[in-house]
C-alpha cells in the first residue's frame, strides 16, 4: 500500500513538472522565437551584407538606394560611402517607432565585427531600455521617427583596432524628427575602411 502511494505521488510530481516545463517553453521559448522574426527583408546588397526591411521609412529606403548606386560603380567613392553608412546608421538607430522592443537592435550590419557586442549592449541599455513591447501591436508610447538627416562635415581620420590603425572618416551629422521628443539631433560618427567595406566604429553624440 505504501509503495503504491509513493508511486502515485511520484507520478503526480512528474506531471506537475511536465506541465510547468511545457508552460515555460510555450510562454518564453516560443515567444522569443516569434520576437526574433521582427522584419521582412525587401531588398539587399549581397556582396556587402546590407539589407532593407519592409518596415523601414521612405528616408531609409532612399538612402539605401543611393548606397546601392555608389557600390555598383567601378571606383567606389569611399567618402560618399562613409557618409551614406553614417546616415543609414543614424536613421536606423533613432527611428525607434518601428522597433518591436529593446531586443530589436538595429544598425548591427554597419558595425565593425569586433564592436558589435559593445554597440548591441549600448543600444539596449542606453537608447532602447524604455521601449514598451509592441509584439501585440497595441503600443501607445510615442517614439521618434527621423524625418531628415544631413552631413555637415566630413574629414579623413584613423581609428585603432586591436593595435592596428585603420583609415576612415569622421562624419558629423544633424537630423530632425517628425515630432521632437527630446532625442539626440547631432553626432559624430567614426568609420573605418577594411577590405573595401566601410564600418561604423564609434558614435559620439554632440550636445549643444
């Protein structure tokens, strides 16, 4: 009788654990899987790893198309390339309204590989930490949308990566929003050129 009682208890405990595990899996793992599908790619520049998403703004699409034209030329203008990468970076980072939540980190395709984790952490903790989740598409929070961006200055520069000095550009930009919500409007973006590709390696907001 005691053996049967113990067996029944063990079965009940097993069932409780199984139900709990199934609940956790469905709530977290499945939701995380869904949340990874943030975007639908509508265009790309395969040789460079750049992509354009369906949700991107018209301004982003226009700059992306400019970049495509530059990269199709026989002799790429790396100054203009650096300007456009900096503009795309700013538009993607500061247009927050089309992001799902703080884990929906933009811009990473423009970042130098060694800097990706640093930028990802910076964006989640400093820029996107207060974004309300919009997985259900019911968010009412007001978030910025970049309406225009302009390069006001660009100069050649170098940046040290792992003890190696790489050439690039220091790009100063200003931008406006559809509605001013108090976000940054000016920054200096440092780029480097590595294997014929331009990368963002530093972002310094400018406070007037």
